C-alpha cells in the first residue's frame, strides 16, 4: 500500500445539499430530511430496580447539511438518544426515519446496511481495530459495503489524506496519538459517503489543543462532504460551532 494520495477519488459534495439526487429513488421521497425522530421514548427495565424512563417524548429533525449540538447533564440520555438516531438501538415508543425510511420497518440486517451506507459514527473512544492499520481501519466499512479492495483502498487513502494522515497510513492505533486516532475515526465515518454524521463526545478524551484541532476537522469534513452533523458534547466551544444547540433534560429535547 503506497503513501501517495491519489487525486480526489472521493466524490466532492458541491451539489445543492437540498437536492439529494444521488440516493436511491424513494429514499428521500417528498424531500424527507436526513433524520427525523418523533415522540421517542426509551425505558430501561431494571432487573432489580425501578424502570428508568430516560427519554420521554423526544422530537428531533436534522436537516440537510446542518450541524446540531446536543448538550445535557451526564446521565440525561444523550448517548441513549444518539444510539436511537443511528439505528443502533430501538425506541420503546416513537419513530426514527432516516432519509424517509422508517427504521422500525427494517430487519436487523437492513438496519445494519442503512447504518453502513447512510450514517457515519464517531465516538469518544475511537473504537479502531487494534490489529489493523489506519488505512485498513478506514477501508473496513467500504469492504463491508461490497467495494473492491482497490476501490476501498483508494477512497480510504484519499480520506486519510484529507484528515492530515497521509503519512500515517500504515500505523496501527497504538502507533498514533489520541488526536490522530480520532482523525482516523472521522475518515472511517465518511468512507461510504454517508449523509448523516453522528458524533458522541468526539473530543472528550483529548487535551484542549488537540480537542480544538479535531473540532475544526469535524466541521471542515462536514462541509467538504456535505453531511448533516449531530454531535453530543459537554464542550461549550464545540457546541458553539453548531448552527443549533439543543438540550436534553428530563427526557425531552429543547432549544437552548
Ligand atoms: N443499557 C442500559 N441499561 C440500563 N440503563 C442504562 C443503559 N444505558 C444507559 N442507561 C442509563 O440511562 C441513563 C442515560 O445514559 P446515557 O449514557 O444515555 O447518558 P449520557 O447523557 O450520554 O451521559 P454522559 O454525558 O455521562 O455520557 C443513565 O442513567 C444510564 O445509567
Ligand atoms: Mg454519553
């Protein structure tokens, strides 16, 4: 695998983000926003303790190309909500629609395919595969999608170049700094050209200067790839970079 960065094989998202013509017919029928959640409830049933009613009617719309920050006290249910929005978990009641598709109507396999193709995730801890290089980590979602190894390598190489890691392709996670690991995670999140990027405390594990770099990268990549971003954070500086800030409190989401 060479260190050379090929000429932009990743599609540049310069088209009008309100015209998502590149998605399968029907998926965004009627101009559906990338993500709409209505009346979301999530209750955890304690084995010994009482029921925990964490989300109690959350309504949320993420529009094409926008960035929304979700803040709230620790334990308020931000990660719970993000998991529902990303079709990683199912609500106790209410609905999540991704590009107009009701997640509840999908089988586990179909939900996995939807996540793979339409949603990029960045978590507080990078969750990179430790025995794989940066390049291989970024290639994984593309290979899962069915891309050829060559195509996956080209796209992953280009993305790692965009996140400033063109010279670190062969490094394993332990051979990268915390900030670099998060950069790989951002590249991996975008390799399949999703239209939604969900981030949960993406800078929570980084020092102030590195946190700033990763914040800037996140917004730069959001613009470059035309994705809609929902980011959960305790970091005020990061929240302030979003167009809207919503607060989760007592199970509902309100404008700040
Ligand atoms: N799988 C689970 N089973 C039972 N309770 C859970 C489960 N996941 C989360 N909880 C509880 O739900 C509440 C919300 O958790 P969540 O992780 O969503 O909070 P958070 O807002 O992301 O907090 P933080 O800012 O600390 O990350 C917590 O009280 C937690 O203990
Ligand atoms: Mg959390």
